[in-house]
């Protein structure tokens, strides 16, 4: 187990869950393929980072009412409007799909902006993000043997 690898995986997963561009799946697959660290630990670290990143988005959404028109706000008005529309249509049951590319990150911002209770937000987001990494780890194990 290499703490630097685990720290890098955590950071990549956290950044990947925010609006910033990052690729946690590639880092996870590379570490799984190395075989030096238990898959359960890698999945746990990636999941923790990714869920924490979604929580950052949720907080951004909470403050969106005050900052959404500011230049520094990390989500564009069109992306936020699209995510809010999807969230209004599907509600909290869309949160397990927050791992999806393009819509997932703005969806977590929309949940915060639209006042979804955090006690509901956290388990639904965690369910989707953990499941995604478990499937990815299983697929990697099947390919690498």
C-alpha cells in the first residue's frame, strides 16, 4: 500500500466530482491493475473522495442563489438551468445518477440550490458513486484476471 497512490486517488476522485476536470476512473483502474493494494481499499478511497466532491458541489448550490450570476461561480447558467430542470422533473431519485458525465456534477449543485435536505442527498449520492466504483473494480478484475 502506497500512501501517495491513495492520496492521489482520493484527490483525483474529489476533483472529478467537482466541476473541475479530472479523471478518477483511469487512476483507479491503473492502481487496481498494479495489484499492490486491496481493491476494497481503493474503492473506499475513491468513493470517499468522490462523495466529498459532490458535497462541495452541494454547498456551492446552497450558495448559488447569492453567487450564480458572479463570474467566479463554477457552473455556467445554461448547465445549471439544465440540471435544475432535470432535478425538478426527477427529483431526489436522480441523485444516484450523479456519477454520470456532463449532468452529474451540475445535478449535485442543483440539489443544493433547490434545497434538498443533506440527510437525503448524502446517502443517495453515495449509493450511486460507490456502486459505480464497485462495478469498475469488478470489470477491471474480470479483464486483468
